[in-house]
């Protein structure tokens, strides 16, 4: 009798490294800080989506936000929940608080944002206490309106570089101090689209070769530079990007998205991603979606970002 040989496990599975990351997957994005929407309101207008006449309904907001939390955990992510300050209605958009990362010398750090609009600056105070309570050293490029603006929704680690959108929120003058503070290479891209005012509305790394990219968000030189950086881009039209589909969170092969145009879904699925759709309609009233609502806390300089002593800025 011939024994039917099972194929050896290693041949059918991909190789997992010690952190349980499959080859090719993003190594970061397994743990997040989020802010519970206890005081989410639209009190002012700082982006084209906000309308104080259209307030979020608190109960639906909570349900949608908790469903997002459950989906993150189902996908295998760890989540640290911060309380929202009553005086900071936009604080639910946790991505903008700053970026948490392990520096080249092994220290855990938090680079705080310096928000463009004064209405959001109080959020940073709470973010800083959260970060220090987690043993992180605090870094920053400005505060209270003094120094260049930096909003972390403009920052992504991608193939060794810190890709940084600038224009509507982050200022070009912030790029050099960020590069120097973190000892990394910062690649600046000029955003010109008023509705894609943060990089995370127009760019979303999927794995180590693929990313969603909406060229319409950038000036010509920056759009070309971004497409050059991505070996296999999923190019989004302006209309597709305005569904907030690029404002997605990727945990391994799972993509959590608020919307997914059919063409985008086909491409993601043919690449082996599983799409999880989330209804975040109440939270869209402030102008952001799942990526804005979550802040990855597991970036590592030396793994996700190349170590460049003293830092370096590259512009198109
Ligand atoms: N109302 C917030 C603002 O305009 C929305 C932030 C969206 N966050 C993001 N990472 N894109 O600042």
C-alpha cells in the first residue's frame, strides 16, 4: 500500500520569523493605541469633511468603534485604549497623536505631533503622559505653535524609509528635525489635495512590495516619486480614495477598511489579502477612518526603518 505523503508543512506554509510574521508581510502593525470616543464631536472645521450641523450620534459611534476594536483583535492585533479628553473632540483620531517606536539604541520613544491647528494641541499633552507611563522617552519638533507642525497621520515606515507627507498639515521644515531625532531617512512628498490632507488618506502600505497609492493627492513630482518607491502599487483614482479605502489598517494579510471599491477588492484578494469591511460612518464625520483611529506602537528603527545616523531628508 502506498502511503499518501502529506506535503511537508514548510513547503505549503511560508516561513514565520520569531515574531510570527510571515515573509513579505509588514513586520509592524500588530499592536495599536486607540482613543475611546467618549467625547467625539464636530466642534470646528479643519478639513472638508467636518460640518458642525452634522453631529455624530453617540450610541452608534460607540457601537461602530467597538466593532472596529473587535475586528482589530480578531485580526490578531493587541490594543491599548486611552481615554478621550473632554476638551479634545478630535482625539479619537489617535493616529495623529505622534509616533511610537523603538530607536536604534533600543530606547522606546514617542515622537509627539505638533498639530497644525490649536484646537488639537491639547491632545498631545495626554498622549505624552500616556507615552511616559509606558516607559517611552518623549521627542518632539515643536509645541504650542512654536516650531514646525508635524502630524503623525503623515508618516509611514515603508521599505526602510520614513515616508512623510507635507503641505496641508505637516510642514516641510519638520522633516529634517524628525530625521535627526530618529536617525532615519525621511522621504518627503508634497500633498496638494485639500481632502487628502494627511498621507494616510492617499497611501497605505500592504506588505513589503505593495501599497495603495492615490497619485491625485500629490504634486506631479511627488506622485512620481511615490510610484517609484512602490514595486507593485495598487493605484487608486481620486474617487476611490475619497471613499477612505486607503485609510485602512493592515494586520498581516488582513486589511480592515471602511469601504472597498470592487476593483480594489479584486486586486487585494488576488494578492492573498482578506478584506474586512467596517461601518465607521459616524466616525467619518470628523474626516477620518480606521487608520486615523488607530496608531501602531510597534515600529522599530533598524528593522522597519534604516538606521541613518544624524538623519537624512530626500525630496523629489
Ligand atoms: N478631524 C481630524 C483632523 O482634521 C481628522 C483626523 C484624521 N486623521 C488622519 N490620520 N488622517 O485633524
